[in-house]
C-alpha cells in the first residue's frame, strides 16, 4: 500500500526537477520513488556481497599464519601494496 509523505525541497530545485520530469515524461513523485527503490536495492546488494565475503572468509582453509607487519614496516612511509608503486 502506497503512503504519502511530505518532502521539503528548495523551490528552485523543485522547478528544475519538474522540468526534468516533464522531459522524461514522468512525474517528480515517480522519480523520487524510483530513486529510493534503487537506493534500497543497492544497499541490499552490498549487504549480500558483504555477507558472501564474510562467509568465504569464515569457511576459507587458507590462512596467513602468524605473519604481521613489523612496526617499522607499518610506519616506514613505503607503499604497502605493489599497485601503489
């Protein structure tokens, strides 16, 4: 069920959005609804990807052992990854 909301927008911005909506043959309401739907879908996708990465990390048989960079290496100012060289 659709719900109505009140949205405060600067008048100049609203005028521009109305023109844009007319050019796209849609409404400001539909543009806002579409934007919010995409925003939610992107967040859900990020959550799914993050969960999958965490799952792979937990289930991984690989390990780095006890390796840790030394304090000198960490604060040397040298790039830590080859792609940054």
